[in-house]
């Protein structure tokens, strides 16, 4: 059964899910991830399409039915996928909160 608390996501998976908050095809996802990460994260087609398969099997993303361009399959987050992103944000916020508390740092 799919779950919304899968444990830590890889940075690549997290960015793919963020990018798919709106329907996008593969090339659009690669561009959006690069944009979101300011060029730090780059995803190749093989990695991306493998991730699409895995994320679809987990019911975190689905193909968009009746997309305008039939040649380029678009994907979008499911409600479960949104829950996964939310759970990861909560986890990351906890890490930051604890790190700042222990190290006694504030945001810079």
C-alpha cells in the first residue's frame, strides 16, 4: 500500500516532485529542476524516466490524460504525491530547527 511517509527522499526525487506540482513533460521537468536548484541539480533523461516509472508505481505521480501534445507525455503529482512532499518538508524543517538549536545559529 502506498504511503505518504516513505522516509527521506533523495534530492533528485524531491525536486522532480516539486516540479510536477503542475503538469510537465520530461524535458520540462529537467528544465524546472535546474531552475529550482539554480543549476546545481541536473537530471539526465535515463534517470528521469526511471524515476517517472518508480514514482508512478508508488502512485505519487500520474500521466495527464488528454494532454495538449500527445507526443510528449506529461505527468502531475497525485494527492498522495503532495502528501509525500509535505512530509519531506516537515522532516527537513525539523532537521533545520534541530541543527540551528544545537549549533546555536540563526538564519544568515
